[in-house]
């Protein structure tokens, strides 16, 4: 029997964090995100560190979320691809 999987924004953020950590293989990471995603990142940070450590068979990395510098916001739906010439 197949069960439906509900993909939430938090789940997507978690998988993105795990993928990034697995690629970097660093013991400590400074993480920057968009200001509007900050609460999503914080909500899955512990789970991402635990999942990464178990997959990579290493200690949980230190992840510092930058609270001063944020990535640019997502484009609006009105101007999603910038100006068209």
C-alpha cells in the first residue's frame, strides 16, 4: 500500500540543508537564507543536522544561521523573470 507524502515547505528546506551539508562535508557552516524563510530554516535545523550526521557517519555539524545578512527575496509573481525586452 502506498501512502501519500505531504510535501511541506519545511520538508523541502530540510532536504536542501541535508544535500548542502553532504556536498560540503564541513564541520561548521554559516547558513544564509531569505528573510521570509528564516523561521522555516530554524524549524528544521536540528532535524537536518541529525539526519546529516547519521548519513555521513560524523558528528553533528555546527550550523550558524546569519541573522544580519539575508539572501534577496524571491521575485514577485508580477515580475517573476525581470523586464522583457
